C-alpha cells in the first residue's frame, strides 16, 4: 500500500470522528466539549482524540511529541 493511501486512511478516520464530535456539539447546543458536563470520560471525544493521535503518527504508536 502506498504512503498516499495510508495517509488517506488515517486522515479519513480523523475527519469522520471530527464530524461525529461536531454533530454531538450541535445536538447539545455547545461550541466546545469543555462546556459539556460529560467531557470527562466521553467516549465520543476520547475516540476523536485517539484518531487525531493516530493520524499524526500514521498508526505507528510510540510517544506523543510536540
């Protein structure tokens, strides 16, 4: 599989998770997850954070570095 297809795979998963997160924010009439009472332990938000991390490291794992 080429690097372009891998990139698409990780970016697509991140974008889909973001769409679900934004839909939830709209449903809850919030501009941010931090204003939600369920922010701690929210499965939807945790999944989005995981997908962002995976899109940054392309599923290779390892440390999280800035």
